[in-house]
C-alpha cells in the first residue's frame, strides 16, 4: 500500500498530530502522518516547556488537563517537580472552589497555601500582593519532542506510515466530493483528513472558506542560570503578573510571560527582546533569581482561540475533514483530550 491509498491522513506531527496518530493507529485505523520537517522537533512543540498539571483556574481547561496528567504523569518522558499557582486576593474564592471541585472529581492532590505558609514553604518567593497559592505536588513536565517521537513510534508499530520532510502545499475537494492533498510525493486521496498543523493550519485551510476563530501568536520562554542550585524548585505561574516557569535542572530554569506578538507567520522566530515588564515581574516575585544570567531562550508561534481550548471539531462544510489546532500555549496538556475526541469521531463515522 502506498501513502496515496492511506485511509486516514494526519497533516502535522507536533505533539497533537503524533498523539492522534498513536490513538488512531492503535485502534486499527490505516494511518499516515505527513510532517514537513522532523516529528516533534519544529513548530510550537519543538520549543515547548512541556508543563503538565491538572489545576487551572479555568475548569474547562482543568478537565482536559486532568486527562493529560493521567495519560502522561507516569510516562518515561515525565519529570515530577510539583507546580505552584499564585493568585491575587480577589481570586481566592474562585481558586478554593476549583481546588474542591478537582479534589472531589479527580482526587487531584492539591494544597491551599496562605501567603504566610507560602513564605515558609517557598522561601525564594516574595509573597506581596498574593491572596493564595495552590500547590499540585504531582505535576511536572514532559519532553515534548521525545514524547511526540514515542507516539510516532507507537503509531508505526501499529502499521502507520510516517512521512517526514514531506510538505502539504494544497488541499481541495474534487467534483465527486473526494479529498485531495498536494504534497512533494504527489497527490494523496485520503478518505479521512485530520489537520493538526499548529499555527500553519489557518493558511492550509483557507480554501475551506469556513470561519475559524484562530489567530497566531508568539510564545517566548527565556532560559536563565541562577547563582545558586534549585533557585526555582518547582513549576509555577504567577497570575498577578502572567509570569510562569519551571526548573531545567541544577541552576538552570525557564521563565516566560505572555507576548503581544499576534498574527505572525508560523515559522517566525524574532530575536529575544528586552522586556521591562518581564524584568520587573522576575525581580519582584523571585528576587533571588533577579541576578540570573541569560542563556537565550526559545520562541515559537502557536495557534490561539478565544477560549484557549483549541479547535477540536469536524469541518462544517467537508464531512470527512477534522481540525485539531489552536491550543493556545497549552497543547501539550491538551493533546490527549484532543486525540480522544478525534478517535471518537473517527469511530463514529
Ligand atoms: C516556548 C513555549 C512554551 C510552551 N510551554 C507549554 C507548556 O508548558 N505546557 C503546554 O501544555 N504547552 C506549552 N506550550 C504550547 C504547546 O507547545 C503547543 O500548544 C503545542 O506544541 C501545539 O502542538 P501542535 O501539534 O498543535 O502544533 P505544532 O507543534 O506547531 O505542530 C504542527 C506541525 O505541523 C507541521 N506542519 C505545518 N504545516 C505543514 C504542512 N503544510 N505540511 C506538513 N506539515 C506541516 C509543522 O512542521 C509542525 O511540526 C508552549 C509553547 C511554546 C512555544
């Protein structure tokens, strides 16, 4: 069988496309993955921090992330660090309610910490302006490239074909309603098509003429070296400044803050810029890390949707086309839930 005959073609093998491929191939669907570069090594996945945790102050995101903690929390690519979410005083009530919901629904281990307890437990933190901290001891991070490659290996072991270095240049529906993909190998005619091409999905799907609430945005994580070991002992997000980070091992750690770099081309990689708000947030919240030395960083573009949960649905216009994109800086956590949804859709057809 040649790739032209493949029943189900997935375009894009970042974390989402690879996770979907493992799910569909394991379930016995004749799967072919088309990736223009190397599996898991480019796009947002290739630059990702890979943090996986259940607790979020958004219950819809937490419900999807809980599935990822179950699926990935004991995988060989996972490192447990714990994760601390820092909330302002006005968000305490909401945080407490969400902690109770996650404890009872998923038995997630979560600790609620007052600013006094936070100072005792995490002496590197300046707790001024904080209302409460939520600590999830079993959270951590995965290596997104290694995980994507493991998913791709599993897909191949179940008969999937992996086409690396093959770019899809056009898609269309012919006069009989059959899907056609133009790529460097020629024309593919899959019975089912899954587009999981990250921020490149909008351009690939422009022919569909179907509104997609999808914009591209840059994400930047800086890598720093602190003066002392374990200056940042766990993953964290500071909801008062938007800053997040995780340890990288020894004295090294990564820290990011949301950018305002909207509507960039998918492969954009601008040089790291000075960011006074980032410098302020770091000095204010983690004063012991303020003198850390920069080791550069990672920058990549992801697709964003208004709800931050991604577009995970079939096309309204073409019945055998499914779209899985727009994971809004959370695609590693959202990949297992997206793959489950795709598999349910493929099975139901
Ligand atoms: C710096 C940074 C830190 C992050 N930290 C976290 C985190 O801690 N936790 C978390 O959950 N998420 C995090 N994210 C977000 C997460 O990494 C992304 O949401 C996720 O990787 C998106 O995966 P994807 O498979 O949808 O897209 P991508 O990883 O972008 O993959 C799309 C793939 O499609 C391929 N492709 C595109 N066009 C074509 C074409 N025409 N033909 C063939 N192939 C094509 C690309 O080469 C690429 O490999 C972070 C992202 C960045 C950049």
